[in-house]
């Protein structure tokens, strides 16, 4: 029992060390792009306002988090949906279109949760075939 715990701790530490060696590069690239965007806004004062809005920042942050974590989890999707919904509301202020934005965002998010390929259950990652096998062999009650 104690050896198993130690092995799990070592494995977790090695994964964290491997991840931390390269994560600063993506963070640096993201900060660099924000700085370039701010410089571009200063140089070109007539640029579209939506390019430098908080909605666009949420979209960029969602893409950044998705790339950094290989689009695992759904935090990146939430950020993209929120930023995209508010940005679309700014582009199409017509109330007839605006009332469809949030329902469509919720449908996309729910569809992602249902259709994502692999899911962790406990500490074991299972794939679609293992899910099917587990459903077939699990008693109903």
C-alpha cells in the first residue's frame, strides 16, 4: 500500500515536472501576443474596437487554454462560448437574433459534454469501447 502511494506520487511529480518545463513557453507566447495587440492598437488608432474588447480577450484566452491543455476539459470551451456570445450580440444587436445566442451556446456546450471522446472516471481514463463494455456488464440495479 505504501509503495503504491509512493509510485503514484513519483508519477504525478514527473508529469508535473514535464508539464512545467514547457508551459512557460505558451504563457510567454500569449503575453507576447497581448503586448503586440496593445502596440498595434497604439500604432493604428482607427482599428476596429471589437479587436481589443474583453470578448475577444475571452476568445483568445479560451484558445490559449485549449492549446495548452490539448483541448482537454471544458474551461476553454466555456470561455470561447461566453466571449463569442457577447461578441455576436455586439455585431448583431437586433433582438430577434440576440435571443438565439444563449440557447445555441448551451446546446453546443451540452453537445460537447455528451460527445467528448474520452472521460476520466476516478483515476482511470476510459475510451468508448470500454464504456460500451462497462454498460453491457453492469447490472441495472
